[in-house]
C-alpha cells in the first residue's frame, strides 16, 4: 500500500483533510502530523511515497522541511499545499518541491495530484532510481547558453521574445519555466505548453530570476560522460521538436508535441549528473554488443533515459501526453494507440530527424531502428509517408 504524509500546524486543517480523504484509507496509508519535527520523526520510522506539507509553519516551515526531506529521502515526492500566491515564494520552492497546490485545495484535486505521482512509480519501480531523480535540484545547461543568458539579463533593451528563444533552446530551463507557470500559484484557466506564452505570462523579471537561480542553472558537470557531446544532443532534440511541430501543425496537440520533442532526452541530464559511471558502462555495452543505447541503459541502470526523464517531468506536473511521449519514444509498442497523438508524433519525428540520441555519444554507438510507413497506418496518422517527409523537410 502506498503511504502519504500530511503536515500542517493547524489542527482543523488536518482534521478536514483526514475527514475528506477517509474514503481512500483502503488505497493509501495516511498519517497526519502538526509540525516539521514530527514529520521527520515519522519519516525516520517509516518510508513515505509522498509528503504534502503546508508552507507557513512555526519553527520549521515547509521549505526547510522539504529541504531536509530531499536530502534524506529523495525518493519521496514532495508537494507543497500553501496559501502563498507571490511569485517570490514559488521561486524559493522551485528546487525543493515537485508540485504546488494552493489553499484551500479541493479534495479531488489533491487526490488526483497524489494519485498521478504514485502512478509514476510504474515507470521507475526501484526506489534507488526514484531517489536519483528525486534529489535533482540542479539541471546542467549548455555552457554557451549559460553565458548568453548571463549576458542577456543585464541588457535593459532585451525583449521577452529574445528571452523566450534562449529558454526554448535549453531543455532543462524550459521544463522548469513550464513547471512554474503551470503551478497553482498562477491559477491558470488553461495549461500553458508553449514556451513563448509561458515567458510572456511570467514576464522578464521572473525569467531573469529563474535564469539566475544557482539551484536551477548550473554549468555542465565535470568528468567525461562517455563522450557525451551536449551541443550535439541539443541539435538532436531541436531537430525532433521541429519535426514534431511540422507533423502536428494546426492541430490541438501541436504545442505538446513540440514540447515533448524538446524534452524527450532530458533524462540524459539526470544520468550525466547523477550516475555518469553507469552511463559510461551502458555506452560501452551498446557499442560492444550492437544493441540500442536505451536497451543498454536498461540493462546497466535498471531504466533508460526515457523512463527517467519522464518520471522527472511527471513529478514536476507536466502534461501527461508529454510524459507518455518522453517515456515511450523508443518503444511506442508499449502503448496502445487509438489515434494519432503526441507520442506517435514524437516517434515519427524521432525517426525522420537527421540525427538520433546515439549521435551525441559518437559513431561507436549503433543508431536506433527506424519506423516505416506501416507505423503511420497503425497510429492513424493524418498523412502518408511522403507527406510526412515533405513536412519535416520544409520545417527542418
């Protein structure tokens, strides 16, 4: 049974949660405590899959509690339930909380968020792997982009479009911008998946603060990761994003398809930062045995960059269609298709792009198998093979 820990210094709030969530006792093991100190005592005695905490509490507030939890139990999904609405408060929680919910929160909304986080465990069954993702606070950025953003935030004449272009050029920063703009702090009527819309909504000051945040915007870690060339990887993800956009132009899934293309390899940021030796071993195995790199990663690490990246995006609360596409872009057969969707758009785009993931590791790694025209028929694509080739060629 999955376990959830609720923390709030107001007894009536806890009593209300206990009463409203009582019907879930057969599904979740729930504990309710009134302080950060008591929460830590509980977590020392028992493993919890999810912690939901208030932000404003005496002695140890929610931020301090989550900082402690992230350091000691990184596999636990961290959710803030807060009455704060200021952007500055959201920014302070970015490295610590996976999701933000506003108070008062509807029980159904809280249940849905917790349930979705727990379902993500299916992507990473091993607590060790969830801990690797859970302790991520810094996602490395391309050094040249780091320099460019450092320069652009000091230019008083810079436009939001200028900043949006740089944000869209970096998968790690783009993901965090979307996490912030779609959090409960902004109470949007409709989820934003478009980077330029997100930058326009947040405004220059917010983007500047995100770019300056040490927790989010660190340089690429030292120590070679199997010859991983980050610049070549960025070329690849942008080619896939552009192809996915071309295949979905003027459709309702266009923004999510482009976003999934942009983020489909974000798992490599996690692997390169948290377990470079295992990534090195996977590359060596793929090269020596002639198997796809994602298959070698699964053998060595227990999951590939696809599942690890999808888990990270999932606990950040990105759209399910994007998480699904990232998780299965190498193995779309694991998902039953009833119509052309974000996953199938990314799979086709990935196959038609001029480079693949393996290219970022050098020629010794075998390329991914390519799909053919039969796949388009199977997923009911609204175009044939020649039309797909034409659209991608025009856009890329």
